[in-house]
C-alpha cells in the first residue's frame, strides 16, 4: 500500500466515522450530553499530572522552534487545566441549544410552520499550538450535537492526544459512539487536503491559526469554511478620554498575552492630545518592553518609535511585544483607518464624549466593538459562552466568538392536516 493511498484511506475513515457519529448523537438527550461533559471535567482534574507530563514533551520538542508567544500558547499548567475543566462545566450548564423554536406561525392555509435549531452535522476543526482548544472544540461541538474531527498542530499533538482520549473515554462510559470526537493522529498536510475535499461527509470547516493556514484551507476546501483571520485589533484614544483609564487599558490590551488574536496591534491617537499626556499613558507599554512602529508624525511626537516603512505595514499582526501607532485628526479619521487596515476582529474607543463613542460604535464594522475596555475581552469565555471554537471574522454564518449556538443551523417543520397546494 502506498503512502498516498494510506492517507486517502485514513481520510475516508475519519470522514465516514464522523458522518455516522453525527447521525447517532444528534438526538441524544440534553441530560446525556451534559453528563458526558461533566465526566470530562472530572477527568481533566483527575488526570492533571498525566496532562502536564504530555505537555512537557511537546514543550521540550518545540523549545528551539517557537517564539515566546507561541510557547505560551502551547503551555498548559494547573490554572489552565482548571480553566478547561470549568469551561466544560459551564458549557454543560448552558441551556440546550438544540430544539429551540426560532420562530413559528400559522399560515393562511392552516399549516403550522416553525423554524427549529438543529446541529450542523460533522465539523472539521483545524487549530495550531493551543492544546486547550482540543477540549474547547470537542465540548462545544458535542453540546451542540455535532461530531468533530480535530486536527491540532504538530507542536501540540502529544498534549492534544491525551485530551482527546479523555473526551473519548467519557463518551465510551456513556455508551456513545466515541467517533463523535476524533483527533487526527498525524500533522501530514496531504491528509488535511484530502479531508477538505470530503463534502459528502463533512459539513463545516473551522480553521483557527495563522493567516497562512487559513488561506491554505480556504483555497483547498470544497466544504464551507468559517474563517478566523488576523486579529489586527485597534484602540483609538480620543482627546476626551479619561487619562486615568488609558494607560491600564493599553497595557492590558498589548502586554497581558501579546500572542493572542485579541491583543491590540495598532494604537490610534487623537493628535490634539498633549505630548506629556501621551508620554504618561504610553509609559507602562515602554516599561514592558513594547516596540512601536509608526509614520513620521508618530516618530516626531513619541520618543523611540521606529519607522513603519510602507503604510501597508499597518496591516501587520505582530503577536509579540510590538505594535503600530498613528496619529489621527478625530474619530472619523480613526474609523477611516480602521476601515482600511482592520481585520474586522475587535476595535476599541477610549473616550468620555458620548458623541464620539456612538460614532465609533456605529461606523466600525468589526465583530466586536468596545468602549473604554480592553480588546482582550473579545473571548468566548468572557462573553459567557463557556469557551469558543474561534472568533469568526466572517459575517456568515457566525461572527465573533463562536459558542454552542454558532454551531447550530436550523430546519423548517410544517404540520398540516391534509392540505395540498393549489
């Protein structure tokens, strides 16, 4: 058997398993699904030592190959394992997203028509070096009645395997098809390409990772894709901003976890602010070692700002202690900049002027828009979704942090008494 054929065979097996499992789990009761999730949460806590041991192997293998930000994404610790467990429990506690009546009415001919929430079916979930996403993706898909094929990055494969096995064991205990959750056991890109062609078995693809990965998936896929493109997140500081709030918000947005997609990448500053006030609120960033890149005006007004070069570099996502900066005339010019350079992920305005706030909220076309708050709040857990399978920068079918309801579609149900169309 050739390597090519074995890859094709494995892809077919994964797809067929997912399709079969999706049929089996879409009618499982709410109580059963929640019981499985609570078993997963208990097992995560019980097997913490084994999880950390597996993660240490991944970290050791990657220590010379990944940036500090990517190593942070890869790292599991006691707090992050507990966060995973709590996230699964929160998902279990949610109301059942399935069977919700989205609308209903009686037609003129007496037929009762309703639109009901149902699972999407089978999901191919692709992600890179964040092993906790294995549990997030599996839990959200299972709660919403979907089977999932999980494809982690090679950096997190050992960690992801033990986490997927914990979930599959909970399914087995409950007598449920364990292929409701499958982890691809190889990072081979040829296998991913094969799976992306299987529109007869897979209903939706969700890639979560770098821009290169997502563009590759979009170009190859015959299956609908919900994209999680760059997180080029902006914060605009207006002249009406409360300066006591600005420094802490900027510090949090850029430095708390700079490798995440909701970290600030570009700071826009109202040019009417005084230089001494700007120096004051930027000080916490410089203390944390943040490098800034900007145009000539930014370089002349802020000490230490480096030349950003071509203005197209305002499209850059750093995912590090680096950021872009630019001065603008007012909120309108800030919104114009965001319209041109944003990835439509998350933007924030720091302003006390209500007119400025409302202009920003109405004119910024991004999945999340914030007023006087850090962009780091753009997160499924922070939004009360328990966890997320990604933050969609698309507008269809889901937008922003994707929780259980984003993993549902709907079907129409008509109930008649013998009516025929004339």
